[in-house]
């Protein structure tokens, strides 16, 4: 599945900051690491700040710091700030949805959406960071 | 075989016949469904199959020495649907009064160790899509989507 650019940037930023909650990073530092636009990332970081996931530290040497509980925040919580995944099949209706083939396809799309939501909703930031460490240790 | 952890006052050990009713009660409390016959069958299977495991977290508190704080049940199964020998976790439960103390994690580690000794190289379970509590728990232990997909059809 393809996530929107803002969602992807939001996940990068929040995970990068949650990796070490005592560390402050600027939008430029994070953007450079992931090769993404710092202007776009600055907007994303403001959204993450409004959602209470990061704190902006002002002044010289300022930046952003993770400010939430990585054992409680799931990937789905971050994704929901930027987009509503799964709503296409479960919420609005498309042309043809009322036909027999449209309804049958809708059932399949709902099945995929439910699995996607269950997966993102069950992985906390802490679990993802821990899984990365385990995978690194195996290699 | 199993470890003791006095910090949380628990002792991991294989279930004994006397634990049956306590496990039924705890499972009923955790799942909301009483499954007496199921647990009686599981206990019978423990006697007949070496690769079947039911591990309990018992209390080390002198005031309640017989209390069961948690349980995990599973076994190694092989070649169903072409799957190589693999440990299966059928159920896990921790008393709501003793959660977030690492008891589930210790039970999970213990059954992984038991299944590994029985020749399994991986461990598997099945969870309802909407069961976020258990899904998050197993994910936090490093479990991920595996190579099989569960399919079902209503027979009504």
C-alpha cells in the first residue's frame, strides 16, 4: 500500500525522535537524513506538535523532541493525523458499488482495509524500534 | 527448567492437575467465556503428547501460595498445510490485577524455550483482528505476519 507523502514524513520524524527522546533534532537534520524536503517536513512537524507527539524547542540549537509515550502510540495513531486509511472502502461509495460485482469487490477491499488497520494499530513506536534492533542483531 | 523471579513474586512451572480449575477461572475472567471441556482436553493432552505445554505463573507470595497469576498453552505441530515443525500458542492469559509486570513476556519466553527444545524453529499464533491488546502484546515480543493466511467460510 502507498501512504501519502506527509504520512511517510510524519512516521520518519516521529520514529527518529522517539529513538532517543532526550535528543533534539531540527527539521533540516531529519530532512537531510531521509533525503526529503525540509519545508514539507517543517509543516509535518507542526502537525505532530499539535497532536502532542513532539515538542518544539525554541532558540539557538532548538529543534524538536519526542514528547509522548512510545509504548502507547501506535503507527496508526501517527497515520491518522495525516490521512484516513481504509475510509475509501468503508465510508464513501464509488460508482458501481451498488452492483453485484461492485458489492463483491467492496467486501474484498474491506477485508484488506481491516488487516491494514489491525496491523498499523497493533504496532507501537516502541515495538517498531525494538524490532529494528532485533533485526539488526540477527544480521 | 523454568525460572523464578522474586522481583515480581512469580514462579514459572508446568501446570499440575490441581491448577485446572484455577486456569478455567482465570481464562473465564480474561476471555469472558467459560471453556471447561476445552481445558480438560488440554490437560489430557499434556499427559499424552510430550510436545504439548501448559505453563503457569504461580505466586511466590506466602499469603497466596496457590494463586495462578497467568498461563500460556501451546504445542509443537508439524506438516499441517505443509508447515515445518512450528510452535503454536493457543492461549495466553494474565490476571488483570497483575498486568504490565512482565508476566506475559516471561510466559511467552518460557513457551518459546520449550518449543525450541522440541525442535521448533519458529512460533505462531492466531489473533482476532480486533483484539488489539493481544495483537500488540505478541507484536511487542517480535512476532510478525507469517507466511500463512487464515481463511474461513460460514457454514450457516
